[in-house]
C-alpha cells in the first residue's frame, strides 16, 4: 500500500536561535541558487553554454509582533551595532534552526541557517489610523542553508 502524500502546511513552524525557541509569524529567505556564467562557444551560434558558478544565498528575514523593549533580538542587534560607533562588538555567528512541524509537533522539514548574523532590524510603520499590530523584523546574512 502506498503512503498518502499531503503537502505540508506552511503555517506551523518553530524557530530556535541560540538554543531558545522564539515565536515568529513569518520566515522568508529559505532559498539558495547557483549562479551561472554564460560563455559563447566558437562555432556554436544557437545558444551560449551555461556553466555553474558560486552558490548564492539571499538573506533570511524573520517577522513577529513587536515585544516591549524590543526583546532579545533587539538586545542582540544593539549590542553589536551602535549608530555613533558602528560595530562595537565582534560579530557572533550563530546557526538558526527552523522546523516545519505537523499537528503533533513532529518535524516535517528542518532548515539550519548556517553561520548567520543580524544585518538589519526594522519596526513596521506607526499609523494612528490603523489598528494593525506592530511588527518587527530582523534580517540575517548567512553562509548557507542545510535542509533535513
């Protein structure tokens, strides 16, 4: 008997940063691509030959409701970057773990974002005419993604 295949829902996931579970409403940037180089080969006029190049990793962005005082993420970001002085502490590279889980909280797919560090922190716009929650996002540069 064949096992039934159901596409996984993208709405139930867990994020672990520095060993702590942190709730997010959205995670984007779980992607990588191979850059290619096109070369015109002598005598071949129908097409250019494409050779694989380096891997390209886009930044990963995590969004969540703003925590009073900014929470742990803001503290981590502020410890290393200060407007008057630039970088004031060594960049600490960390692995970020994202688990897509089923209804029993068993991992369906896991991503490890390797050697990441924060490069951008943002709080959504404030608008007195709107009743939305305030959302903060933190963007991480990294050195690759492993999928399990």
